[in-house]
């Protein structure tokens, strides 16, 4: 039988709300606070970060990077001895390290947790990654309630680094797909391009990364010209060429050797 634990959830948006509901279902005592969202059924609704953190074994800060420091400052006075503050916000590694330092000076345990996939449909089963002084303690508690947590034996910020590296790739790709599909729609070619993109993603494997890196360096000049033409086409369609123009400029810098990416290489996959 799961040992009952009191867990505070600060922030009841898409992620925090889902985590709170799943924790309640799994048998945890949940103390919840969000200035704009009511506590879910079964949770103890609180009026502040400090009230929510009071008596909690684990405090999950699931709001925004902008609010992370304020949440910790407001809640720290009520965090009991032995409890762990878990920052789950997508934030810069330096911010995570700063939060850890603040927590340490106030005698509070700390773990940096990154949410590694979309939460809807997964809830607490969403893959998580954690690092920091008390990563193992935080993971132990969360896994009791069904979470899947990959623990890094590394300081706070290490989990955030990995999350943001993935974000550069995935969110960057997503932005490029949106811009390309907007242009395709304007040209009545959306179905064709959607099929083309799906085919490329389906056929991709480890060797694809090598081809991308090698081809980008080998053909930077030609590809820079190609993306300049793509940016011009988007302008004629009255679409802002944010991704196309940025790609043109990056490729031009790689070609000239003025970008550090010109030195980039990758191991064989």
C-alpha cells in the first residue's frame, strides 16, 4: 500500500492541474494553490504559496519560469524540515541553480525536474527528468504515485539543460513546419507538403542526423541562397519569413566561418 504523503502543488494550469488530480487519485494528500484557478476536487485549497507548502513533504512548483523565484520566496518560510522544493518550470539552467542556492541558504531541499513530453493524456505518467541535491528523494516520492522519473546524478540545472536542448530541436522544427504549411496553404499545396513532411519524418533514423550535419556544412552557401529565395517567396505571399530568413542568415554565417556552428561535428550514429 502506498505510504500517504502530503504534496503541495503550486500552479494549477494544464500540467499542475493534471498532476494534482492524478496525485489525489493515487492517494496523496494534495494542498493546492493558484491565484487564478480553483483547487481540484479532493485537494485542500490554499490561499498562498506558504499555506500550501505548510506540512508538505514535497512542493511542486508548476507555474512559469517568470514566477519560479517569487513562488519559492513566498513559500520558503513554511517549508518544513526534510521537505523538498521541486521546481518543474521550463527555465534556464542558471535560474535553476539560483533557486537551488536560495533553497540551500534557507535549509530547504531542492530538485530540478524537467517535464520531457506533453502532459495532456499522460498526466503524472509524463516522462520526467530530475537533478539536484535532492533529486533522488523527489523521485522516490513521485514514483510512489505512478510517475516515471529519470534521475541524473548531477547538480540542479542538468535536467533543465537536457530539456532545453530537446526544445531547441523540437520547437525549432515545429516553427519551421508551421511556416512552411502557411506558405503551402497560400499556394493550395498544403496536402502535398503535409504528406512530404510526414514521409521525411517517418523515414528518419540515426543516419539522418549525420546527413543533416554533413550536408549543412558541405552545402551552406547554396542552401543560404535557397533560403533567401524561400524568404522572398514568403514575402510575396504576405507571410513573415521568420524561420526562412533566420535560416538564411545562419547558413550564411556558417559558410563564412563566422558562426561557432561552422565548427560543429557529430559522432557517427
